[in-house]
């Protein structure tokens, strides 16, 4: 059995090369996905490859400037299929002969878009992803990124949005009929990341504001898995990264140290094949 | 009694639909790139709106598609419509332009097609396609 270690991190337009390299090496990351990365890929690649030429550049065809993907396998095995300014859909072909779609995205944020606009954006993107799956006739699909919505928000759960469910058993049903139209599920394991029972943090993003309703902790960074890939997902591997292996990414109050690092914490998970 | 035709005379819109304008421009991209690149207009509905996404397609690169912009208008009216796109690279805010006529739409498309970001994307896809 082989494993693929995946890391997603919105680095908040900061040069976090040292922290990225520390995490990638300590976690043996195979697919590194960055949002809002200001550092040139070449610079990052050189920093990653100090111990040997293990990592490869982002695919040169990619025109999506908001997402950078570096991998331990050559970029010809992670080909861009469809992109926009906020998302990239890749077709991954593994040496084992298995293939799947990997979408990385960065959805519109809450400071510039109200919840209705976010909801509409979710519907548009979900429809786009569904069309790509139909065009390629591939329903093995993983979507990862900064959704700028919590897993419980309308755009994440509604049938004509991402249709993400917290239950892998529900997702295994495949799809749900609503008004004579069939909507496929995504399994969204990131529901399980809320709260601090087994970790110091309660989400991936902390934001306190003076309103009556304020969650303070949010899980904006999520992974969605189509039913046909649930068996490839190693459930107990899903983790919010709190340290790069050398330095904590948190303040003394256990919230993301956004002054020094990013306002988002990285998300890690493992796939098995 | 002989049945009469009760329908009124219907006015036929003399203007082209926004989708027809986009499709026409898609064809012009093919001509401009010697058929190396093409463009596609993908239409979907959301609530009472029609959404037309404009993609540049690179057939030589396994039909890779890049969404350049999209327009939204009511199902029953072409105008006013809104265009959403990124005017500059790394601009965090998607610009929404309100359009009230086909003339305004054509002017906005000219602006988008000639924007440095768009030209850069098309040039990159063109050169990579030609290198295949």
C-alpha cells in the first residue's frame, strides 16, 4: 500500500518559506498546495530541495495565480484541466495506475462578499466541478482549499452548492434527489475539526469581532471527498498543523500567530492507494 | 364559429443576445490564433439568472480551459447585466461592471480582451500549444 501526504496552507501573502520547508520535510509531504503564496516557485523549490531534487515545480500550463502546487512527483502527473482565477482542477495520474481529480481553490472572503454572494459563488463553483467530472467521466474527486465558509454554512451543505456532509456513511449513498434532480455528495471530514478536545486550537482560522453572533474559531480550510474516494482517505490523519516541527505557529493564547506567520493554520491529511 | 388566433403580434428583439455576442467573440479568437486556441461559452442558471462563463480553450493541451470572466443577467431580460472579472493580476477583488446595452457590452469585452492579464494568459497558452 502506498500513501500520499497532502498539505494545504493559506500563507496570507507572507514569505513563510522556512516554515513551509520545515512542515514539508517533517511530514514528508507529497502534494503541497499553497494559497496566497507571494514567493516565487523557484525560490521555494530550491529551499525544498536542499537535501536532493525531490520536489517538482507547479505545472507550467497553470494560469491560476492564487494557488501554487508543488509535488514530489513530476508535474506531468498532475495536469491542469480547468482553471479560473480562484481555482485549479488537476488530473492526477499515479504510478500505480490510479487516477483522480484534485481541485484546489480559494473562495471569496467574508470581508468583501456577504453570505448571499458567498452562497452564490459556492453554487457556481460546485456546478463547474460537476461539469468537469462529467466531461472527463471521472467521479473520483478531492477538493481542498480556503472556502472562506464554515462546513455548516449554506453554500457548503446545500444540494446545489458543495453538498458536503459530515458523515462518510451518508456520503457513501452517492447522491440525493431534490425536486427530480440528482445531486452527488461530498464527504466533508473537516466538520470533525471544531473544538479543542484533542488539540490546542478549535479551528483553522480565528477572528473575534464585536457582534452578538461570533464563532471566534472557524474551519474555513476544508477538504471535500467524493464517495468513490472515501476509502482512499485515512480518517485519523486529518489534522490542523499547529507547529512547523521547530516553531509553534500559535501565539501564547493558542490562536494563529498572524503577525509572524499566517492567519490560517495548515491542513494535513493522508491518502492511501 | 370559426376559431380566431388570439395571440398578439410579438416584437422580435433586434439586438443580439449577450450569449450570441460572446459566441461570436469566441469564434474571432479562433481566427486570431489560427485555430490554435478556441473559446467556449458555458451557460447555467441560478435562481432567476442566466450565467454565461467565457473560457479560453487550448485543444492542443488536452482541452485545458481557463475561465476569463462571466456575465449574469435575468432570464427574461438581457440588460442590465453584470460582468465579473479580475482587471489586474493579483487584484483581490472581482470587478463587477454593470452593462445596459449591447454597445456597452462590446466596449467592456474589448477592455477585458486587451487587459494585460488576459493577453498574458492567451500568449502563454498560445506559445505552449505551439510548442506541443
